[in-house]
C-alpha cells in the first residue's frame, strides 16, 4: 500500500474510524492504527496489536451506545518497614486511625474511589512490605504505569537525606530502575508525634535529584485525614497525567470489571476462576463472541485486573492478582515459620501441597511455574538425571561473600595450572535490590552439561568420557558486586576467555531486566596492562583509540556487553554467544 495522506491525514483518518467504525471493516492497509492510540482513546496495551484486533476492539466499543471512560490508577507505596504506609492508606479510605496494626507481610491492595472534578478516579493502593525479603517480589508491581509514593519516618533515618547512602534513595531508585518514566510523591509521617518535616534544603535536594520524576512532598499525620487532603490532591494531579486515564473501553468491559469486583468481595471469595467460568462471565457482561472474549482476557491481564495462570490440566484466571502476594509469601518471606518452606533457599516439589495447602491442589504447579517464569525460582535439573524435584528460591538464598570467596580460593589452590584470563569490572548507573539475584539466576541458567554454578561461581569441567573418573575442571569464574561509592559488578576468570564472555552475556541480560539501569563503562585487561576505566563516550571510538593487538580481550568484552555493535570481536568464536564446548 502507498499511503500518501501524510501523518496528519493518517491521524485524522484514525480518529474518524474510531468514532464511526464500519461493521464490515475488518482489514485496513496503508495505516497502522496502533500508532494513533491516544487520538482514538484506546488503551496503551494495544500498542502491539494488529489493525484487525484494534478494529475488533472498536466494534465492541461501538455497541451499547459507544465506549465508557474507565479511569483506574495504581498507587504503589514503597518505603522502609513501619514507615506508616498502611496507616496512611487506611486513614485516606476511612478518615480514622488504624489501631493495633501489624507489619505488612508481602503486599496488600486497597481500592478507593475519589472525585476529580466532574469525573471519578479509582485508586488501587499497592502497599508493599518494606522488609528486605520482599524487595525481590516488588517487581510484579513496580514495572507498571502507576503513581509511586515513597514513604518514610524522618526520625528513623540513619543517614542524611542528602547522602547517597540514605535508604530513602534505595527505594526511589528501585522504582526508577523498573519504571524509568515514573513520577513519585515523597511523604514523611509521624507529624502527630512531633516529628518535624524535612527542611527546605532537603526538599530542594529531592526536587533537584529526581527532576521530572519529583511530583511533590508532604508531611502528614495518620491519625486524621486533615493533612492527607494534600496527598490526595497530589495523587489526583499525578494520576491525571498517566497514559490511559482518558481511555474509552466497551461498556461490556465496565460490566465485566464490576462483576469481577463483586466476585472479589464475596465472602470466601475464590482466588481464581476457571477459563470456562471466565467465558461465562464475559458473555453475561455482553461480550459477543469467542474472539472478543479472548481479547478481553488478554487485555484485562495486561491491565493488571486479572492474571492468566497455567496449571497442569487447565488454564485458570486469577481474579485477585494482589492476593498472589500471599501466595509468594509462603516461600519468600521474613516470617521465620514460613521460611521453613524454602529452607536454605530450596523448595522441594514433593512438599508444595503442604506449602500451599490453603489453596486448591490444581493451582500448586501453576504457582511454581509463576515463580519460575518470574525468575524468582530456578528449577534444578541435570542432563543425566533430569528433573531433580526441587527449585532454588533465589530471594531466600543467603548471599555469603565468605562462602563465595572460600569456593573460589579452593579452586585456585586445587587447579594452580589454570591461568588467569583477566578481571572485568562493569560500572553501572545504579544497583537495584534484585539485580544480583537476577545475575545468580542467569548464571544458573547458562550452565550446560559438565558445568555448574554455586555461590556466585561458575565451573566448567572437561566433557565426560564413557569411563567414570575424577572431574577435571578446565575453567572457573567468580562474580562479585559492590554498592559503595559506585555500583560495580566484577568478574574474575581462570582458564578460558569463552567463560568470561558467557558470564558477561548473563550479566548483561540481568541488567537489561531493569529498564532504568545502564552499563556506564568497564575495565578489562590488555597485553600492555590494565586499561583505564572506559566511559561510554570512549567506547564509541574504542577501535580508533586502542590498538586491537594490544587489547583483543577488551574488544571481545565490549562485543559481549552489546556496547560496540560496530566493532568486530577479535575471537572468531565470539561472533555469537559461545557454547561451553568451545572452552
């Protein structure tokens, strides 16, 4: 197709189609409707949809007198434990002080509908437990379009707010690492207890440090709603600027969403419904055919209203995704009793019926699959024995520098003949709480037959022959992380540069999980000695600034990190991610 109407004409045509979609129109060429979602007031979740699917959505929306505005904003609260997050939400909703509260165990979701001019906005408050054990599960809720609120008690801070070591910035940085476009409200609590608000200098510091991400600051009491009016106004203003707040959906979507809410609020409400029950509810809400029901299922999943859950014999639909926090907290927890379910970071598959005994048995394998798909768990398998019937729960593994150093030292003493390949240090823009856990997951994932990973070390053994004998280690590496004056990951390797590159691929893939984190530079050895730290501005012209004969390894590192797409790796085997068989 040759579209000659230009960008403005394309936008006008898209708007016209959205307002008067022809019943018989199911194909459209020369125009990509997913490039004009805003003018068509369509959900951003349709960005990757085909014209056919978008036209299907528009026809569904045209029924029952046209579409309806569905303004729902997630509000994600983060901060240290006992900061007052739960009390603030309770007071916003009821106007009353929350007595005898307990520390939040996992995630709690609360709904609140507020007036915003002539319209209403529904806030879904996600109260994330502040304990260290829960930081890794927050990925489910941070990587989303939401208003983020960072809450803390100023009297509890050990470091000044103007210090990079202040833990407030760790929570804020975790938000931005997962949602780089996020806007954040900063709230301090305990005003009623005489705790003073942060000074004007510190407020100015927050505004300058977070720039466009800074949406305001408030100091509140949680014993009455008086001070919370300012917070609510800030929430409304920030939420109004979110994408999709002006979207229009089919009337049937609103009816289906109301029905899902009704199901959630029933006494002894189920966590899930079957796919057949979903089809029945969607049909009763007015969705016309199986294609429309399937599209609604996928969009509601992307909206976050439901979650598709695989299980052994059927597909179930989680109608209360926030309750998955309770599911996860059975194995990822700060509770000593629950922690026994994943003792030493190991979840045994023959015990999952006991671990999740409060949930229907047919969901248990689905929960395990959810953990693995989210890279919170790693299934243990070997080429010889297959599935070992257990999974490592990564957030529950105790990361011991002493243990890693002992493993690495043991290999150096046992295999002195293996020569040092070199040390590579990566300099990162920041270091999210979950990054090193992700690195460990990727190190386990990259292992092949005759290789293994433990305590942040990777070992490659010589391929086994038919006879049994002692294993011969031919390469090994260790990964360490530091978060002091700068965020770094360091890789030490002995025996083969191929192992270095494989590990760098694993580290790079781990960093790319966090959209707000970047690799700013690296250090790597060359024949003349250690290279100076390379910044991204230097890397662009590295082939001109460094003789490849003096730094072949550095250029291979550059290629593995994806920072030098125009620079050919010096080792032919590294044109693609190598296999351990090349060691």
